């Protein structure tokens, strides 16, 4: 057979690991296999492949889905303090997800399983929302979630899907058409870290004990500081500062981000999602007095469906009108991919005989000041733009 008829032609630099090809293959000829860096890539069983080309048509690394053109932005947070405090940012996703569930819909998002691995789950149980809430700084495994979503859509149940921009694109291409009962949320995505790096880091944190649960960016009353918290099988809980975590440092400096993230095609304001969400990092600069120490969500509505969902839940939110360029001033990943770290290869050579912590600390570059400087320049440029807009 001709290998150019299936997904095996795709290079690692273009494959985002979305599982769209895995879900759409009518002969189950595609499996997802872990490489030496811990990322999943499709592998084709040539004896099963029938050259139908569906895997190529559904691949967001090859084909781009249609985008939505609306651009309506807000800063917001949940009015219910518990909802606000228990979310990584402002709690917008949790409020929207509960609305979908109350309409007898289902939600699909990234959750920790019993082995502390991150996988997308499809559920109509409000208790599972606690698993999906909060940021997970590791690539999630889609598995058969796209197929499950299609089954729900065909029964006319409303579905809320939350994922990275490429995962939303993969879902849209897999479905092949838009559904009025599907609402898609994507993230202001920095990039996705290797699941294997994360798994090894958990082993390091647990030491002699097994990590049975963990949470990124936990909030603390009266403080804007965040911690990574780990619960061990002996009942002990350990924490580390978000800012000082070697894992977070390695992630932010792109030492173990997926290769496709460095040339991501799913940046900018025009997106195939209905809503983009993230942290409104510059909210104090643009909207003084609006935020508090519990976090603020930035949302950008891209479609009529996105606007309708916001209208349904806005009475449960404290919000203020914003602009997408305000969101992007302190979130450059809204507009462009992250840069590839020239020492990334060194990291994956070191991790064979060093701990994740040792490898990161040996390779890290102090860029805290430069990041802050870049954000400050972006903020000043946005202030200049706003003055010009008013003229």
C-alpha cells in the first residue's frame, strides 16, 4: 500500500496528539503510541488500513477547520465565593459547566484519574465537575472522547467540550460539521508538557510513598500566592510554591513542551471554538479595583453560541466589558506560539540519568525579569493603542 494515504505521513512537528485520527478510523487501524519523550503519536497497522483517507481529513496538523469571527471580551469571576475560590482562575468554566448539566447536557474536559494521569472524560455527573475544574499543566489523553461526544450530539443532548485549541480543532474536524448543541471552549495555551515528565516528577515528590492525588495552583485566603499540592498514600500532604516549582519552571521555559506547540496554527483571535478562556493577568492595569486575590477569568466570545451561553449565566458572574487586546497584552500565547528552548534536547538527554528537578535546575535560565519586562512593554503598547483609538 501507499503510506501517503494515511496519517503515517505526518511529522512529529505537526502532530498535536489530538486523537482525531484514532477516533475516526473505521477499521481501528490506528493506535496511539508513546515516544521516547513521553508524547503519544499515531501508529498505523498497514494490514488493516484501507486507504480511505479519513485520518488525513480529520487531522488539525494538515487541515484547518472553519473559524468564528466574533470578538467580544470580558473580565469576570463567579459571584459564589466557593465557586470562585475552588477554581484556578475566576470560575467561569465551572459556572458554565453547571448550566450545561442543568440542561441535561454533558461536559467533557481534562481530569485526573485514579493513577493521577490526565485524561478527557465525558460525564453528566455534577460531582465529576470537581475533577475537571482547575488547570492541569500536562497534556491530556483524549482517548475515545470524540466518539462519545458524537453519540451524545446525535441524541440531541447539549455538550460542552473544553480543551486546548488543537483539541477543539481535532474535535471539529472529526465531527465534520457544526452542531448547534455543541459548545466548545479552548484555552489560552502556553503549550502541553510531556505526560511522562509529569509522571516522573510525581515519583520524585512522593519519594518512598505514592502520590494518590495532586492539584495545580491552589489558592490561599488573603494571598495571591499559589501552590502545587500533593497527597500521598500515607495521608500526608506536601506543597510547593508555584513560582519555585522545578516542574513549573521547566514548563514555562519550554524544556519539555510538545514539538508541535512551537509552530501551533491555532493562535490569534479568530478561532474554531465558541469561547476562549484564560487568566486575565493584566486586569489590575486595565480595570483597577475589579479583581481580588481569588483570580479573574478572561473570556473571549467568538460565536453566537458563545454569546448566548454568556447571556444565560452572566447573572451568576461579576463582570466588566474588556477587549481582546487587553487580554493579549499580558498573555502573548493568545497570539503566537512559544519559542523553542535551544536546551530542550539537553533536557531529554539528561532525564535518563538525572531527576526532573536536577535536569531543570541545571538547564534553567533566569527569565523572570525578562518576562515581566515583556509584559510591561506589551501593556504600555496597549495603552498607546487605546489613546489612539479614542482619537
